[in-house]
């Protein structure tokens, strides 16, 4: 089980929850479980979400493991290089 902080509009799409606990071992599983639990998150995830794990941002790194006790933040992906 990991605790995930949802940033900005993601929290609104998750029924107002800014933090959720969810059973997931990697980013792919996290996104799948969040989609099941909060269907309004799915379109936002389709547009792109970045995942910050202990201060490092991951984009499209689906197999990245989610360590127990890590600080995990989901935020809308920013455009740019």
C-alpha cells in the first residue's frame, strides 16, 4: 500500500481527495487502480501525468517500482523540453 498525493485538478477528479492510499507495486499498476477507483481521473491520465517519487519526476516509466514509505505525488504533465 502506498500513499499518493494528487496535485491540483487531479484531486478534484478524485472526489476531492488530495491524498489516497492504494495498493500498487509500480506506476502502471498505480494508474490502473486509480482509474478503477476514480473514473474521472482517466481522461486526465490520458493527457499525461507525471509521477514524482521522493523528489524525482518520472514520465512514461511504467515499470518504476513504488517503494513503501516513499513520497509519491501525481501532477499534470507540463509541456516543454
